[in-house]
C-alpha cells in the first residue's frame, strides 16, 4: 500500500506526525509513504524509514511571488510530481484549506478530519472520507487517531514512538 501524506508545516506539526507513521508501519506490513511538506522542513520526513519520497512544496514562498511561481514553472512541476505515482490513499493530516487544496492534484481517495475536528472546517469539503477526532488532545495523539481510522487499524496503546532512523541523525 502506498499513501501520500499532506502535512506541510510547521516544524512541530511535521514532527508530531512521525509516530502515526510508526503505528501504521507496524500495523500494515509493507506500507510506504510519500510526504508533501514545506521546503524548509523537507529533511524531517526522510528521517523515518517508512517514508520513500519527500515532495517539497513552497506555499509560503509562492504566496509572496505568485506570478513568478507560475511563470517559472515551479507550480506546474510540483503538480506533475504529485501525479507521477499512484496512491491508494491521500491523508491530509494538516486540516487546513491550503493542504486540502493540494489533494486536488492527486488521483486517489482523500481522508482527512471532519469539519468539527479540522482546524479549518471548510477543508473537509475536499475529502472523500471525513473522520472525527476529538479536539483538545495532544497533536501527536490526534494524528495517530486520524491515521488509524484512515487506514483501518487499531490504534496501539501507550505513547507514540517516533521510529526515527537514528543512523541518519548521528553526526
């Protein structure tokens, strides 16, 4: 199974997503992830052994220079890269309109938080599957629950494990 994660920013949000990947990799043998992330954080997802491909996006930069982004071909290249692989599922783990918008360029079912669970409820209109995760919990637990529901496995008990490839982190 191949899953595309959309979790573009911020630093803490990207790191908080890693335990959900560890849970999924233990629950579903052979699952592989690609990850769309803001260019400044692109190295972080590669630290997890279940991530194959990191697809940088530059929404922060592109917003400031919209016409230059279109003229330079960066936007077109990004959309083409999203279409290069086939995915069984896309998970928008961000729950924002900007992340939900990116799911439009992938031909796969999209799962995300429902309008009561997402930071921007309107984002849920982009999803094929809208999943309810209780607010007021730590971000790590919310993302772990989202992945467990989206991928149909039982959430492991206990705290999440980041599952980082420590050899990549040693200096």
